[in-house]
């Protein structure tokens, strides 16, 4: 079956995310990040941060909302019943702290058949309120 | 923390996700895919039962690697491939080895094993170390 590849290069409108202190704490607790900088605003301020600091993998929280519309886009045409998350890459910039306003843009980077498996690769670029890139994500989904 | 050297193994991270972990992580992350939180659904689609979120498991790799650095900004990059499924109530182990150190950045390889199965492989991280 020929793979539909015309969505490659398609971009989606930025999706905003307001980073909350309790959300950072909740996420940090769920993944076992128990360091004071993720939970205690006083400790974070003493270390030079404006508020509690998000663990790096918190990128999942602010970027996923932006990736979802691309994943579900009929133009991309993913067969969800057969989809698995094949790989993930994150590159981090400046830290994200409670109070930040993040905007994430997503692009369909690649759709390719590799040995009978369909690879769908999305790139997310998340920037903060100062225009700094806080995280670039590469999301690889495989459809069997 | 003494300087990292190529070939050096980082301290192994062992963690056992409890029975309710996938529900807490679903709420924390926003990923409510039923294969993670609905035993019957998971079995109906051919899985042995509810499986762990791959990105939760990846967060364990992030934790294990970042522990070798200084502060919340040390981890600069992390890349993994998900292979196999992880399950609640079984211990998993994150192992990591320093591959190279150059210009204040350590390149670290990592993988995750649970009950003899490698569920994350080809993990590669960049950690600022100086």
C-alpha cells in the first residue's frame, strides 16, 4: 500500500501553555523527581529561579497538546489501532519555571515506509515568553 | 561529584512503579490512552494488561542520567527508542554508561530493563558536566 506522504512539511498553529506551580509539583511527583527545586518555591528562589523549576521531561506536558492535532490530522492519516510510540528525542534550552508562558509549534517532518513499517516523525518547537527555545522535540510514531 | 570518564557506569536506578502509577501519570501528563489505564481495554487489544507510558519510563532515564550532573539544567538532550512494554508492579532498572566527555559535555548511553526485557534501548543523553 502506498503511504500518503503529502502532509510532510505541514505546520500547525502554535498551542499555548501556561506553566503552573502545582502542575510542576504533580508531574514531578508522578515521575519521582523529588528534588526541592521542583517542589519548594523558597528553595527555587534561593537557587536563583523565579519559581519552582520543571523537570526536563515536563516538556511532555506543554508540548503534547500541540502534537495531538498533528497526530489526529486526517491529512496525516495515522491508523491509531496499529500505532506505537517508537522513539523520542528532546533537546533542552533555558529552564522552564512556574509562571512561564510556552508556545509550541509542530511540523510533520517525515512520513516514510521502512521495511513495511510506516514511520511518522513530528517536530515540536517550544518557546517561552522571551522568545527563547526551551525545548525541541522529535516524536517518532510507528504504524505496523 | 567527581569528573565523569569514558567507560564509567553511572549508579543504576531501580524503581518499581506501583499499581496506581499509570493513573497518576495519566493525570499529570494528560495522556489518558486507555492501554495505560484500562485493564479490560488493554487485554481486548491483545496486551497482557495495562502498560506503562513510554514517556514515564523515559523520565526515569532522564532522572538517572541527570543525577550525575549538577542542577536542573544539566541535561541538555535525551533520545530513546521504545521497545517492548513496561508493566506496573515490576521493578525496572535504568543503566547508563559514559561514552565520551568533551568540552564540558558528557555523552551517556542508557537503557531500561524490566524482568529481563529491554523496554528502552539506544538511549543517548548529553549532560553538561563542567
